[in-house]
C-alpha cells in the first residue's frame, strides 16, 4: 500500500512537471496556472463552487464579456485599442429593442442591432486606418457618441415589452447547453481559425509586431486594421443580442465598464498590449478567470467595491509579469 502511494505521488509530480514544462514560454501560462489555483482555492472555501448550477451561472455571466473580448483581442494584437465597445453594445441593444417594439420581427431587428455595431466598427476603422487618428482618441470619442445616441433615442429609459420568443437567445438551451454559451464557443472557434488558419491572422500578428515592415512587404495594413475594428464592433453588437434577450429590454446604460473588463480579459490571457503576441484561447481563459474571481468573491460575501480593487490588483500583476517576460 505504501509503495503504491509513493508511485502515485511520483506520477503526479512527473505529470505536473511535464505540464509546467509544456506551459513554459507560452503567453497564457500565467493565466492557466492562476486559473487552476484560483479554482482550487474557491472550491475549498465554498462547497457550492463546483456545483453544476454554479458552473452554469459562471458560464452564463461570462458569455457577454467573452464575446466582446474576441474583437478586443484582434484589435490589441494589431497594437490598437477599442474603448467604444460598451456604449456600442448599448446602442445596438436599444436600436434592436426599439425595432421590435415598433413591430419589426425578431430576426430583422437583430440584424439592425448587428448592423449598428458594424457601422461603428467601420467608422472607427476608417478614422484610425485611413485618417490616421490615434485609436485611443477615436474610440474614446465614439464611446461618448454611441452612449449619447442611445440616451437620446430612449430618453434615458429602458425599452421593454419585447416578444417572448426573443428570450430564447439569452435564456434558452439547446441539447442541454445554454444558448449564450453555444454562441460564445462558436465565436471563439471562428476567431481561432481566423487567427491561426487563415492569412488574415498572419497579417494581424504581423501588423502588431511591426506595422511599417508589414506595410513595406506589400500587405495592405490599412485594410486589415479596418477589418479588426469592424470585427470589434460586430462582437460588441453580438453580445448585445444576448444581453438584451436576457434582460428582455434595451438598456441605454448597458455595457458601462465592459470595455475595461474586455481589456482586462485580453491582458490576463497573455496578449501583449503593444501587439503582435497573444492567443485567442488565452483570452477565453482570462474571461473565465475574471468570472471565477467575481463568482468566488460573491460567494464569500465580499463587497462589490472591494471586488473592483482585487480585480485591479490582478490586472496590474498580469501586466507586470507580461512586461518582465518581454524584457527578458
């Protein structure tokens, strides 16, 4: 019996060492280890953490931020930033809800919401890529414009009274899996193939690594930079479909601070803020880590104000570790 226990311990140590060796040098290594440690810690302090209902709750809660973070990952990989995603999500939500209230069927209304996100992404892309304006300033301005239009359109009040069938998107299940989770996974799979199996992904990484060298090699940098902002606008609008369906109303104040949560998830996932380095599934890990952290702190009864402090400290730690790796 003692010999068997000894062999088991040796096997666990060897497997752990192999796992750590495999992670060495990978940008998302810190997030994977931190996620495992955090999950184990939360399971110790709360008996309900690993319950099926709680896991479903975490996945449902993170789905919106996860989808926004897909577009944000692509933008940051090029060395850019998109601060407008939260308000664009809110504007898409209000336009979508307004269309349904005015008698337009659900599917065309959803298309209106998605088109709104695409339009703002296109405007961001044109101003940043072709007019050569700083991404921070352009998206900051669009953040105010989108939020202002949403408030003007609704008068500052939620738009409710949406068709009951629309609630399936945010609350329904397919084959026992929540629809928001299915949409989230499909979005990540598509993003993975775009970034890792198509020439588009190579250009995105190249632009983030060295934009001028990429331009001189004959790649249409402006075109691909514009595309990533269009994708960011689209993912913001797609997340608004889930949120609007879940709340069954168009909220002009929705998405407040969501841009910061998306950036946090991307950074935690190992994507370099200067561009050219990162992985889309690292972002998913970052989103899940934030979700587990928020859920665990809620189970512990920690104040929401304190939760923001803890989240900020973790983001600072992630940036510090990432910058140290870059220096080495």
